[in-house]
């Protein structure tokens, strides 16, 4: 069931709506970057916007703190309390909130309020892009293998992998937890492997390179789905823009995989 007061909704689940509260959906959409209010109304009229799983009609009001809004099946970042940071993780920093060994943590490198957590993990000795957020839904979609979001790494390796080694990396190598899925692999320099994977198993790139006889000397994550940030120095972070958050959400595909 859907529709705002103007549509005669009796949707009990939407307290804001039932009380005539909340904000007009087109206003919320316009604010977060879907164009003018008129353009946002057209999205609603075209049936492309869903609220809490139901197609929205014009007049719909939403509570941006609680309602789940999707455009074309992709959740949009409407909840004002959410923050999303991208950090260039330095080597030697752990991707957990606390470390029993007292090593520095990624969480200590970004603002402490609101509390955020890292989206997936990089090994302590891996560098590069790491997201931190309090957006549990997006974090889940970016890390769960069923959504298949691609992550790209640059691995400096011992020796120069042969075309046969690169083909094995590409087609799949057998690790102790099974065969790896097909990967995109190139060799931009004799001892540098660029590899894009979408599984995210523990120490996967290191184990794959080990398996073909080229241990990793240095590993840097250079891209998470559509997000490739080159300006941040190690230890620096910045907030993602609304459109970057939206593009990351879109990279995870429609709401239900
Ligand atoms: N693969 C690895 O081996 N390590 C990481 O930190 C990330 C991917």
C-alpha cells in the first residue's frame, strides 16, 4: 500500500505519513540531487520511485530518518545522519575499530562523531582506498559477495609474471578455500599486476599471487566499484558526495540481488 495523505493512504507502517508529517518525497529527492522538484515529480509519476518497497505516488511524504527510498531499485542516501568517508589507508594501520595489539586503527583517522566503521577490511600491510560509514545497508551491499562489487588492486610482486601466470590469475586459481572467480588482470609494468576481483576473500590477492609464484611485495587498493580516488595522501580522508554515494549504491545493483 502506498501514497501520501493526498492519495488517501492508510499505510500504518508509515507513522509520518499517517500523521501528515514528514517531507514531500519530491522535495527530498530534489535536495539529494535528482534535479529540480519538477524533475523529481516526474520520476515519481513515472513509477520509478519506491518507498519502503512500494511504488510511490505523487503527494507521498517520507520521514528521511526512517523511510527507505529507492529510485530505479537503488537506495538513495536520504537519511541525514549518515556519513560516508573515503580514506587512503596507510600501511601498518588496522581496519578494525580496536586492536588488541595496540596498533593504530583506521577509525582513529576519521572524525569520531558520528561513530563509523570500516566497510570490509584491508590487511594491516595493504594500503589504499577504504570506506568508513555508519550506513549499514550500503556497507552490506558493498561487501557481500552476492552483490559482486569489483575492487581493483595494484600489486607489486616478486619477479615478472608470465602470460601463463596472468591467464591463471584471470581464469581462477585454486586456493585452500576453493577456486577464485574470474578476475580482470593486466601487467602495467614488469613487476606490477593490476587485478580486479569481486569476491573479497581473506588476503585474496596475496594468496592468488603466491599461488602463481609471485609473492606480493606491496599491495594498494585503487578502486572500489566506481570510486577511484587519486588525490588523497596516505592517512588523508574526505567525505563522499551524494552522487558518489548514489553511484556506489547503483554499483551494487537493484535492491534485491
Ligand atoms: N587482498 C589481499 O590480499 N589483501 C587485502 O588487504 C585486500 C585484498
